[in-house]
C-alpha cells in the first residue's frame, strides 16, 4: 500500500501515520524526520537544509526529491509506505509520479486531513509542552513565529496538491478536527473504499484464469480427439482476452487512482 498524508503542520499526520504503519506493516517516510536526521548528522544535505527549516520555509524540491527517491528504493519500503510531509509542492508531486511510474508503482490513495487553521497553533503549543514535559529537545521550528510561516508555506505551496490529487481521482478527505480514534476510522473507511480493486481484480483475474483453463481443456480434448484446427485454438483463446479486458474495466471502476486522470 502506498499512501500520502496531506495536511498542515499540526493536522495529525504523524499520529495517523504511526497507526497505519502498525496496521498495514508498511513504513512511514517523513521528509521532516529525514531532513532533521541530516541536520543532526551535519551531512551536506543537512547543511543546506538547516537554516531553511529553522525559518519555516521549504527546502528546495531537488534536495527533497533526491532523498525520497533514495529512500523508497530501500528494502523495507518494498511492501509499501506512507509519505508524511512529501510531496509538499506541485513539482514534488510531479517528480513523485515520475519516480513511481518508472518503478511500475502507483499510489493507492492520498488522505487529506482537513483542519481549521485556528487550532493548529494550539495543537503545536500542546505538542511542544508535552515534549518539554518529557524532557525532549525542542525543534527549532516549533515556535509561534516560525509556525506561522510553516502554515503559510502549507497554504501557498502545499494546499494546491489537494486539487492536483483530486483531479487524479486518488484523494480522500477526512475531518482532522475529530478525536484521534474517529479520524483513524474515517481514514480506514477511505482506504477500504479505495482498495476494493483487489478483490474485484482477483475475481476478474480468476475468471480469466478459468477461461484460460477452459480453453486449455478444450484444446487438449481437441488434440486427443485428433481434431485440432487453428480456428478452434483461436476461438478457445478468445474468452481469456475478453476476460482480461473486463478485469481492467473492473479495476478502473473500483479504484480511485485511474478515474479522471489528467496525467501527462
Ligand atoms: P510539520 O511539523 O510542519 O509537518 P515536518 O516535520 O514535515 O513539518 O517538516 C519540517 C520542515 O522540514 C519543513 O518546515 C521544511 O522546512 C522541511 N521539509 C520537510 N518536508 C519537506 C518537503 N517535502 N519539501 C520541502 N521542505 C520540507
């Protein structure tokens, strides 16, 4: 399963990502965490990102895209991943599309956590207070001025992704103002609606297999009876071809990703 969690700072992406990781056995890829690790390790990327992050601005697309491209190639991401904090701009989303299609992969869904901007300050203040109570070091960008800039960066550069993914038919919006458990249920419902492609696909595929088996049986019977004609072989193969078409049609109907695609 490959998902994106979309929402402003304080929307609850991290909380929900952790739950989904446990539930689905996939990895959470947080560009914020990766960049903070790079800053802490003082790598060249960390040096480039440090001041930008402290100001609450966005790190250049090429830097973040390179980190993600490298990360999704790691073995632990093979089963799937949740992207948290990426993509954050339309060019990043375009780069992600390109990256995934080059690997023959696609997104299963994009979950938008919708929250009222007025509560974000309170939520982050809460998070800071809790981290302080646990004796943890504070993030340099967890202060009111920088938070305002992070929220602006979201509104100006990231919010357009809502339309981008809606246009691709992969967006599911969830009320992020509800209690954590309710948000979790709503996300599960969105995913359940987005993923019935699997059973539908399987059913259709098994029909295809059944058609192929029937064809093979007919062919074998014809052979053993010494009556095989090329036309018989062709017509025996035909239902399998149509079955594949139906399978594709069924997948197109039941998944969120293919409909209304404006890709390209
Ligand atoms: P938040 O708590 O605001 O959701 P994150 O932990 O995801 O923030 O990211 C913290 C900072 O890291 C951002 O303000 C930004 O400077 C940088 N960053 C993280 N992800 C990206 C990205 N995809 N593109 C550009 N900058 C990013």
